[in-house]
């Protein structure tokens, strides 16, 4: 993970009960994004954890992500 940007440390409650290997994978993805200049907010991390732990489907993730950035629901599955 990048120095100073560890989503698990920033939002530990989101990772409660999540397998350590999966936690590491999720955190690593966000650390890679941070190296490219994008630092995720809490909702970004929450959605990634929900998707990764099968608490929401891919379709639900897409709909929630679109809503987060103010896009209308997609009519056609992409």
C-alpha cells in the first residue's frame, strides 16, 4: 500500500468480519489507485467491500456507483 493511504486503516469498520486475504486485495486495489492520484472516499470503499463480499450483486454495484456520481440508471446492461 502507498505510504499514508491505507483504506483499511482509514475505514476499519468497513472491514470488520472480512477475510484478511480479501481485505488485503481490496486495500491493495485502492493503494494502486492512490499511486495514480485517485484517493477513494468512504462510499467507494464501502461499495467495493460489499461487492467483494457478495453482499451486493454486480448489477446493484453498478446502479449504486452510477447514482453516487449522479448518472441516471442504465437502460441497457453493459
